[in-house]
């Protein structure tokens, strides 16, 4: 930067070896005949540039947000300093422009050899040249000063351009930029890790969904096969009652259920066809349970005991023998009057008795189960008391049938469905693997004979 006094009057002095500027204070004007002090400067002298200060990174332990804020504040301070420098340079240019104008006006009449400027200021009283070897042509000085001013203008424009670049692109220190890159890399790795976890969860969920769907499809296919099997069996029924219920295993989950229930009864006749070779005992062909009494009506052969008829938990032993693996027609009758009972096998009366739950009416609204003995209404079966074999033509009447009527049913000479519970397909459901199959019991009976 060219050093000048802003409070003095500046005079341009030119010699053969260079040029100089004389300064005289405005506050203390020089008396006539006083000398001026001039400083010789090289012709190619230019003002030094003003580099931008570097922005330091403070506090390695600061967080990225605090470091960024400190960097922004430092950049702002640097910009303010650069603006101040630009203002000072502009002021210097204005001063130089004014002084150049004055110098040009003073040198207007100089011809290089004579003139008022050289005559008045070029020699001392002794004739010695106090200005040194300055150029004889003031035009060269003016050109040099113009070039200097142009150089200052160029530096000023470059500084303004650099300032705009710094503001526009926010040039940050290398250390801070590397820190930001590391932070971005860490965030990218965390994002990729999260994406990988989500992909794993998605794959796991897909596998679980596929397994559940496969399990559901397997169950549905088994159900469809079962329905198709039942449909094929039903389609072979020659009539709604020409079917049997098969209970091949002694379990607590194979059974049939009659959809209808019983009204209050004061007498009944129960007939059915059955075939079993199970031992010991055929189990429970049927049971009827009501609220408060699980043994309202039960026909059972359990262990080595004979077949028993239970009414209201009272027991009568029946002289029946049906465990030879052949079809047999069984009928039992009962009336509340004196508790009279009768037992028929294949149309023939084999036993009779009385005092079996006399004057006790059969309670209505219970559950009729084929193949299991109920300990509670509709459930809690015991596998040791389960019926093993086949059942068909289970019918109930609300009266005591005559012996001839029972004989006609047993020898298949008449078809007489029960007026309370008839044996029809849509009135019997099977559960736990029990099945329904078409059968003609009379034809099967003839084959057994």
C-alpha cells in the first residue's frame, strides 16, 4: 500500500531516476523560499495485496453444530475486514485521483527544459538539484501513476470477486470439511444398517406368512376331502335312513350327536342296530344327559359287567349278548308307572323287570350322544366307556311298543321310524373322526346269518 499523509498537500517531483511526492502540512504553510521533502520511489512500485485471513478451527472437542457456527462467525468477521479494506482502498484511489489531477494541472506548461515548475522548484539557492535524477518528461510519471492506479483497481476487483466467492460458496477449512464427510459417511452406514434390518424383518414376516398360509391350506384341503368323502357317502344312501355311524377306536373324542332333543317323557321305546366285537365290554351305544343328571338314560356294557340300562342313575341289568361282531337289533322299553322295563334282542324279548326309577318322568332339553358316556351334559367323555363298532337305525318313541311291532322292525318287515327321534341323515352329526357310511342293515343282517 502506498504510504501517504491525508492531512498534507502533496507535490509530484520528477527526476531522471524516479519520481517523488513532496508533502507540506496545511496547518503550517511553508514560508517563501522553504524547501520540500520528497521521498523517491521506484517507477514500478505497486501496493501490496491484502490476503484473506485464514479461518482457524477452534476446539476439537466441540460438536459439529458448534464448530459450524464458529466457522460462520469467523467468515463473517473476515468478510467485514475485507469490506473495510476495500473501503480504504477506494478512499486511497480517490485521493490519488485528486492528486493526479493537481499534478497534471501543474505540469501543463512544462516542456522538459524550462517552465515555472522546474524553474521554481527544481533548483536550490546553490543550484543543486534536490529532486535527484528524476525523469525529465512528466508524462512518464503520469503514465506510471495511471498504471499504479489501474493495478490498485485490479486488486480491488479481485478482492471483491474473492469476497463474493467466499460468500457464495462458503469455503470451509479442510479439517471441517473432512469432519462433515466422516459424519455423512457414518449416517450413510447407519441408514444402510437400518435398511438391512428392515429387509430381514420383511423376509422373516414373509416366511411366517407363507408357513401360516401353507398350514391353513393344508387344513382346508383336509376339510374339503372330508366333505367330499361325506358327500360321496351321502350320495350312496338309498334313503335318508340307509346309513350307519362308524366308531372304530376306543377314544374320548369319536362320537355322534343327535341334533334333536327329548321332550318330557313318561314312557319310551328305544331301538337300534349295532355291531361290535370289542372286549371287555362294547362300551356305551348311547347316553342322554340333562342338567343336574348326566345319567338320565344310558345303555352301557363296561368291563366285564353285563349290559345295563340306567334311568335317573338307577340301574337294571339286561340279559343281552351282542359282542360277537355281528349285527344285532336291540330294543328297550320303559314306563314311569312302577318303573317297568323290557329288553329285546333281534325281535325276541329276553328280559323284563320293574322298579327302575318308578314315577320319574324323563327330563326334557338334554343332549343325546352316540358312542360315549357323558359325565357332564355333552362332554367329559371316558375312553374306557366308549363304544367301539357301528350303529344304525337309532329311533325313539314316546310309548311302549308292542312285542309284534318290535318283531316286525327286527325282521325288516316294516319301516317304522321313531316319532320323537327318527333315524335320518340330517339329524345326526359326527365328530372326532367318526364317519357315516351307507348301509342296509337288513341285508347286512342276512349276510351275518
